[in-house]
C-alpha cells in the first residue's frame, strides 16, 4: 500500500488529508517537526509527499529543494499560496505537481493516482539496499554475502515494504493491505506463513535474523 508523507502545519487539514488518503487505499502519516522534514523523508522513504509551502520556522520550497537534492520521490505541492511565481518556483526546484487550496478531494486523489502511475515504471526497475541485503525488484532477486536467491511475489513485496520503511515497524495490517489490498477476510496465520517462508528463503543466502518480529506491533528489518 503506497505511503504518503504529509507536510502540513494545520492540524485540521492534516487530519482531513489522513482520512481522505486512508479511505482511498493509502497509508499516510503527518510530519511533526518541519525543520527535519527532508531528513524524515529520506528516513521514511515514502511513495509520495504532499507539501505545504507556508510552514512555521521554514518554507516549503526550501524543504522541496532539500528533498530533491537526494531523492526522486514524487512531490505534490498543496498550498494556499497560489500565485504564478509560487507555482513556477515550486516546479522549478523539483515539485511534480501543484494543487491550490481549497482543494477538491476527488481532484487531489486523481492527481496522486496519476503521478504514482507515471513513476511506477521507474520503481519497477529499481534496486533497494539495506542492512547488507540488496533487493532487485525487476528480477525479484535478493542478494547478500555474494549469493542471490529468487523470491516469490509475496516474499518480494513483504521484503520491499520492510526495507523501504526501515527502520520503522510496519504493522501486520499494513503488510496485509499491501499484499492483498485488504486486512479483512484474510486468515492472520497466512501472513505468518509468508513471513516464515521469507525468513527461510533469506537463510539460503546466509541472512539470518534480518526480519524482526515486534509482538503486537508488526515487523521490521535490522538496521
């Protein structure tokens, strides 16, 4: 399930966006420390960023520039600063789209869907590296210690989700939604079986203890 990182200082708007995104099948979280927003984006590695321009103690365009210096994550500027120069400057420094407030919920979701579709092709051929493990999404192959192993579709999706979110803990519900587009009508043991299979597959290339179980919270991968 795609993760959207919301950088918005108005608590009411932020909560509104979280509900809208979750209702439309996205995982979402809000930024709480705007001076560290760019660092948070690099650490969380979301699939898309919604960025306001007017923020306390900083400016959204500075955050956009900082994010773009090290990441190609899709960025949609969502702001009440709707002058032509704000839009041109935002696009010039790396934003992918510009949506004025007040926004239409349907239009915003459509813009998000369209942007994620456009960037999906580049993600398909990407390589993720974390904690000594390399995951080739195009080939569905994990590698470590000079060895490699082919993963099943579910193994690859679980591992990719955990590696992208590292060091965060990903809930069982979030993993199930990502795998099956739902956390309902799925036997909870089915996810456990998939996790155990992935552990066994990684052990074939000498990777042990990489998947960490956090009882009652979910899973993560080692740093």
